C-alpha cells in the first residue's frame, strides 16, 4: 500500500468555520498574535491567553469536519495516509483519520509550564483552565500549543514521515510558515505532489505538481477521484 503524506493548514479548517489569524475576518482583528500566541504574551497576561484558548475550545465543540477532512479519512481504505497538520483542532481525528501529527500542538490538551512530560486532554464539558490550575508537581498549566518563537518539537518526526512518502499533498496552506513550509525539501524528487488551495500558490520548487485551485472541501475529493482512478 502506497504512503500518502498530507500537509494541511488553516484553509481546510476555515471551511468548517474555524477562524484563522491571517484572513479577512480572522482572529487578528480582535487579538494581536503577540498577545495570545507568544511566550511574551503569556508572561504579560496569562489570564488573557487562557481565556482566548478556552473560547477556541468552545468554538471547536460546535464545529464538524468538512468534506476535505472526510475525503482524507476515506483515502485510508486505499493508501497508508499520514497527515501532518499545522492546525491545533481535532477535525482530522473527528473525521476518522488515524495517523495525525500535530506540528503546533493540540487545542484540547494542556501541559505543565515546568514538567515537559505532563500533557493531558481536557474533558469536553470543561474546556477552561484557570490561573492556579497546576500539574501534580505544582506548575501552572498552559495550552499545549507551540507559540511563535518556540521550537517545534514534532518537526523531526514530520521530516521522517515526508522522506518515506510515495505521494504528497498540500492542502489549505500558503507554504509561507516555517518550519512546516520547509518539509517539501525532504521529499524525494520523484514523488508527485498535489497542491490544493483556492488561491494561486506560487511555488519555487522544481517539482512535479498537480495544482487543484479549489477549496479543500471540493479539491480533496477531486484528488481522491484522481488517485483512485
């Protein structure tokens, strides 16, 4: 069974109603990225940061996967599908995808500020954590999210997955955010690439790329049909 590796970004989740920072109507019209997605923001106002991610969890509880997520899950019947996502939501898992690597953390998890081994999933009925909520060793809990300026611990695992790909797809990402955008450099040269995005994405790569200029909910099923034919 061939290995299909898929790199997904904010575009696939935006179709399910999850707001992004960068697009019109996105989160940066209400929040500055530095305030809620950086170590400096956490140090300056941890309560604001905790409330921001609690609201994102509440939104996620009302969100369902779209046809882009569902199509990737269906492809598991014919391919070994490995998803590397820049998104912190769990819509891929909700859709039924079994192998999902979250580069930037997971919204429904929290971790300890002083014990890197302590990571727990919050119950869906209790999406809030507060100042004073601590791990067993007494350290404050924080969102399990990689903020701007922090290292991306999962990138080495992502590189290993990309190096093993027989097919590669890029869905809903501009390929401007690093280190995720650099993953394509680890892809064997002969591996065909599908790039799915409603916007025209310019690529400097000397690669065999099939462009599908559609949103994920339309483009991924189109790719699915091509792969299965």
